[in-house]
């Protein structure tokens, strides 16, 4: 408990031999993402444990470093992937520093970080980047990405030191039970050196109201924490020291705070409302499934009707083409020529004595009449086509 009373005696000894707390679900998911990253890329280097990794990459005699920065709530928060030196590529932003492809922008807890980095490398292989400008240091060391809190300074011989860290500290959401358990399991410094307060069970009081924003956009206002606690102000230094040495007493005092009770009550009410909402959603599942099946049936019917419609449209197009004026004119010309040839054949048979005169007259007159009628129709249709084309000709 020396993180609360750093000057007390024996505060660190009571927790020094305590076992490490078990990993939370978020930490386990983070470790799985890191293992996926390491297994997919053997050349990756760990700059800061569980926070920053660097992967060198060479293409077209250009060596670039891909830097992967994992935020505190990763993988609930998407990683920040940057490149040094800055390059011009369609996956990069306008400055050529940060990777802004959809795989990174749409990162979720179910994404695979190792596969995402491999996809970026594959795209760099297909479309090699072009060097944008020269720089002597990594840009993410001097301008942190938006929404990212500062990290611990690291001393590397090949890099200039980090600039001074900001004094403001961001609050990382954490359950009350986990925060209390982790607070008494390991020894903590008086104040985190890297600017993140994520293990405190209560928020640090600030001038403005602190709002916890969830993934669904729901905002929760933490209870106001007073500057002083009357219960502790009435105790003497020896009593406070004794309380600091007895973790059970301090924990009991801590749990009985009205602000913490309010947070626990709000959490229970929120869990109850979530359970009720989940039950209502389960009751709607049969109706949703029935509507889903109806949509699938309608889609199948639509597909069949579309195929039938396209087939009929094709048939209509063929018929319209066969009945066009030019096609009718060509068919009349061919039919008139056929009738004329048949009449000539009948005349040759009569001259050779193969048919009688009565049969010749009836059949010959019929074929010649049909031939002249078709020729007349073909000529009239040709005139109509010429007039129509002249009328519709552009001025």
C-alpha cells in the first residue's frame, strides 16, 4: 500500500511477497494478439514490453521501419501503426507517417494483428512505397497519435530522447473488483511514471466532470470525489500508519466509501438492465428468424423472376429486330425473288411439255401475281423508310 502512503514504514513489505494477480480477460486477449504478431513476423523487435514493437522491411532497396503502438485498452482500442521514414503510398495518410488502411481503421477485438501487418507488407510488395522526405528521428516520438496517452521514455543509443511528458493523465476504464484486487496484490509506486492511472479503484478528482465513454457511446458520470475525507481527517498519524499496515482495515474503509458504493450500485443496475435487454432480444429471435427466412424466400423468388424477365427481354429483342423495317424489306425482297424463280420454273416446264396449258396458266399467274405484289410492297416500304430517315435526319 505504499502507493497511497509512500512514506509509511512497512507499507511495501506487506505486499512485496504477494503473488502476481491473474491476467484479466482484456490482458489475455492482448497477449494473444502479441503472440500472433510475433509468430507471423520473426524479425519483429520489442521496443517496450506489451506497448511498442518495430518491424524492419526492405523493398526496392528502400528500408523502412513499421512501428506498432498498442494503446492501454488494446485490443478494445485499435493499434497505431506508423512508418519511418515517411513514404508516399495509398495506405498512408497525407504526411506519409500513419497507416490508415481499412484493416487498421476497422480494427476490432476479433481482428488478427499479425495478419493485418502481413497484409500491409504484401501491399507494399505489390505497390512499393516512395520515400517522401528525410528525417533523423521517428515522428511518433515527438507527436503522439490522436487519442493516445504518452508512454514511458526509453533510452536507445540510436534515437534521441523523448520530450518531457505531459502532466495530465488519462483514465483507463477498469472494473472495481479488478482494481481493488490488483491494488493490494503488488507493490505500486507513488505515481505511475508513464502517465497512465489505470489501477486506481476511484477516479482522480479533476476540475471538470469525468465521463466514462463506452464502446456504444454511452456516457457515465463518475461520482464526485471530495478533496478530503472526514473519516480520515479525525484520525491521528499513528492511527493512519496502523491502518496502512493492516490491509484488511484499509480495504474495509476503502470499500465503505459512499462514492465506491455508488459506483457498485450503478454497475449492478447496469448489469440488470443489460440482462433484461438481452432477454428481450432473445424473445425477438424467433420473429427475427422468421422474417429472415421470408426475406430469403423473397430473394429467391426475385432471382427467378429476374431470370425469367431477362429471358423474355431477350426474346422481345429478337422479335423486334426481326420485325424492323429494314428486316421486313429484306425478307420481302427475298420472297419476291423466290416467287419469280418459281414462276420461271413453271414456264420452263410448260415449254418442255411437262404440264398442261390449264395447269400452267393457273399456277403461273398465281406465282407472277405473288411476285409483283411482294415487289410493290417492298418498293413502298423502301419509300417509307427513306421518308422516315429524311424526316428524322439531324439539321
